[in-house]
């Protein structure tokens, strides 16, 4: 299955070739590396030569932005309900993963149509796109990320989106430790979203490896589901991890108690120049 995020007006992939994407972020043109772009096509779009910034990888790891003609930050809007603060960061990122828009719409619709109070947990929550989508749908949201800076950024996005007064709990914590505390408290959630890293360290040096850490983490997280859950969304950008592996793990964990099934697939973005779709990571949506 392929979920295409094709409802953007402030963002688009103009072209993709030779390991790079040519993107428009509002009024600014960026060129960023993308390991999925394994093809070489003519750079016929004139914006290749008129970009405002290009991220260049270093042979020793990391990289830097060159040809930098960007403000410190600017805003882009998604539909009528989300506004994001964008800025060039280390490791090619901008603070937004536009392909996740397909999930944002799903989250907002599921919450809004539930017809009852809904509590949502967003783990590894980054700059808050899924948090804001759930809040826009009417949910009480617990937003958890180990990075104090990213949580602050997410709060800024909430304010920019007109959602600062919604019941969002901003929590700087290691996600595994937070889950253990929630289990002791007995708090339950109707929706859970997670975007676990391939590799990471918690604030106290906790090591996370997708291959060994994810499944036990998923098993613990499942214990936080309410008796009448709506969904669990699992995103992964881990190279080589098939969407069907995410689906299998979720069905093994959630199926015995709640039944249901996981739809798994890729998120994608349309490429203007070719009319094709750029693959952008795996996602699974479990529903009872």
C-alpha cells in the first residue's frame, strides 16, 4: 500500500535525481540528499540552478548547508489546520517530514469522528505534526520526546497553528521510562503514535537500537491501550525494514487482546517533474 501526501500547497518535490531531492518549502528552494533516489534523470527543472540552499554530505559523516540564502526560520502551512516553523538543521532536516501529512489527516479524522473524549499518546514526537493533528481533531494529547529543544519547537508549532490552548501535555523524557511510569499510574490511551529512531540515546545515555529495542518497547506500549482503542500508528525510517515487518510486529502484539489488523505500506510524495511518487519510509496503522 502507498499513502501519498498530495494535498500540500506550501511544499512540493519539484524533481529528484542523482541522490538528491529538489524541493520547494514555501518561497524557498532546497536541495537535500535522499538515499532512495537511486536514479539519474536530466536536471531539466531550472530550479536546480536557482536553489536557496543545498545540503552537502561530508565523506567523514554529517555535512553542511551551502549556498545559504535562507532566513533563520520561516513558516509553511498544511491545509487549514497546521502551521509549521521551518529552519535548516544539522543532518539535512528542516523540522518537518511532509510525507507524514497522510497520517496527520488520518489521525485528525479518526479522533474527530470518535464521538467521545479521546486521549492520544505521541512517542518520539519530534516537532509535533501528529500531536497537532490529534489536537485539531479534539483529542487530549501527551507529547513525549527526549529532546528539550524539539519539544519547545513543537510548542511553537502549536501556537502558530492556533492550538496553544488545546489540552496538550508537553513532556521531555525518555519514551521507555515514560511508558513505565504511565503503567504504574494506570493511565490509558485511545490512540498511540510512535516514530522510533533507527539508533538513539536517551537523556541518561540509554541506548536504542531498532533491531533489538523496538519489539519489547511495542509490547510495553500495548499495555497502555484503553479497552476501546482507535488506532496505533508506527512510523519507521530504518533502512531495510520492510513495511510488512512493522505490520507483523503490530499484529503479534495487538491482535491477541484487541483483534483487528495492521495496514502497512509506504508514505510517498508526488514528484512534479516526472509525475511519479517518491517513497519516503514505512508506516503501519493498526485498528481494532
